[in-house]
């Protein structure tokens, strides 16, 4: 065996290092990722959502998001004869009977010659000056003696606790009582569109005010016998009809549709039997201008 001299040995080692495979620099193959297991089980059903009312591009919130009660057929300073059927309106809230709590709803109270309560954390009393409408009514017959009166509406929850939704005070004068008029004869069951008026020209957003006489209005969250909700039908000239169910117990809605000619009508739908129409009101023609 021949031994190499140190210089030759050094050269040989360099040549071997250059020609040898570079194992340390070779990439190590990465194993393919294990595919995720496929879930063959059906996705769980979504939880039911509360019904909040009509959803349509033309439906808008009340101006300034206001919430208030009002008298729809009386103005401050009016003189009336009694018996007189007074009608209630409501903006930004719905009606419901005093069966169970429903968010965004309440029922009307008529205050006669009484100011707003000082404590809104206590239920309203029951007497001749605090008249409750816990079934979802939108009206009552005034049978007051001749004289001057202050009237006010206050909305309250199912426990009769006011919820800061009320009307401005309204002052009326009862001139006389009409003899021989049965107050019950003034209540004729039915529904109607109070606004816009027939032939009126409106600018958006505008209010579609509804009224139910002899019927009780409620959110469909309560399947209470003897209650119902409004269903508005809006027909643009030359276009398909738009159907807007007010399932939240609202008694009005605000619209901002394109300019043109329209007709609007309203139905009253039973809350315990889907699509059972309890009453239908006449159609009203009006125009929208910008």
C-alpha cells in the first residue's frame, strides 16, 4: 500500500468532497397532508328568527326614527259632539294584547284630564281617567258630557308600565251630547287606509296610516285568538303589486317608492289562521312625486 504525501493527500480530499453527493443539502420530501375528514352529517337547522315586519327596498324607517302615539281623527282645538269615535295612531312601535311580553310592542291608554305620570316605572292606574286598551284596540267611543277636556295617549307594556311613547296633549271641546245615539252603533268592523288620501300627491318618505275598527291588532309573535295584523297591497301603475305584511303589529308604515301613480289597499289577517282574511278595505289612488 502506497502512502500519499501530505500535499497529495490534501488534494485528494478536496476532490472527494467536490464529487461526493451533497446529502445534507438535498431536500427531504414532505409528506402530502392528510385530507380533512368529510362531514356527511346535515348542518344543524338555524334557530328561528323573530319576525320584524316588511322587508322591501321601498319601506323605510319613520323620520328621525321617532316613536309616538297620536290621534288620527282629532286635532288640538277641535269641537265635537258625543258619542264620538276617536281613533288612535302609532309610529315606530307595534300593538299587542297583554298576554305576554313582545319586544317593540305595547297597548294604548287614553288619559282624560291627566298629565303624563311622574314615575314611568309604575303601572298606570285603572279608573275613568286612565282607560286601558289591552286587547290591541285602535279606537274608543268618547261619551263625555259637554265641556273642555285634555286627551292624551300613552303606550305601555303588558304590565301597564309606560314605555316613553306618548302623544302630545290634545284639547277638545264637547259641544253637546247627541240624544238617542247608541255608542255601539259607531263601531263598524273593518279596515281602511287613512293616509295618503284619495287623489293626494305625496313626496317620499310618506306615511301609510291604517285603521282597524272593531278588530284587535297584534304582532304575530302572539297567536292570540281574536287578533290579527295588517297586510298592505301597493300597486304601481304598470308594474306588479307589492305585498307588505305588518307582522310586527305596526299600524302604519313609511314608504319611499319611485315617482308615479299608485293604488294602496289593506287587508286584516287572522293571527291564528295563516292567510285567513278577516276584513278588506277599499283601494286608494294617489301619486308620488320627488
